[in-house]
């Protein structure tokens, strides 16, 4: 994505056991979360980053995606995974991305949570069942 220029990507992964899942659904989750992290960064900020940490074991994959983008106001926290809910009218989108992520995570027998502070950034934490 063009907007990714200037964002430092840091990826760390510990594989205690191979992780097996539905590849297409897993890609959908990652593409939506990563593209949102990129879209919702401000170009004015120095030190922009997206950190992805993962650990897989025989039972689960735990993923944490953390950015220092614009963040999400507390009033939107409960609605962020709702269909058609949009955080910003200034950035193009349908309001389906995080809804699709949540539905897909649940289809893969997983959980997702979010922590965010406006102006500071957002962290998504996922746990997916290892379909080993």
C-alpha cells in the first residue's frame, strides 16, 4: 500500500508447534487488520510503526498487532466490530473490515479483542485454534 511508506514494520514470531488453519480466512484476517493499521496512521507523526507478535503452540496461535496510529475514541470501542460502523468519514471504507475480521476469527474457533487510545494507537489481540 502506498500509505505504508514511512511505517516501520516489526515482526516477531515464536513457533513452538506448526500452526494449521484455513489459509484463505487467515489471510482475510491479516489483510484487514494490517490495511487498517496502515490507513489509520497520520503522516505527520514521526516514528510510525506496526508491530506484529505471534506465538504458536500445539493448541493455539496468539497474535498481537500494535500500531501507533490515530487510535479509536472510547465511545467507539463497543461498536468497532459492528457491521457498517466507520470510525472516520475522512478515510474511504465500507465499515465492513473489522466486522469481517470478527466473524472470520469466530469461524476459526478464535477470539479477538482490541485496546485503543485516541491519538496513541491500537492493539488487536487474537487467539486462534490450531487445527493441527
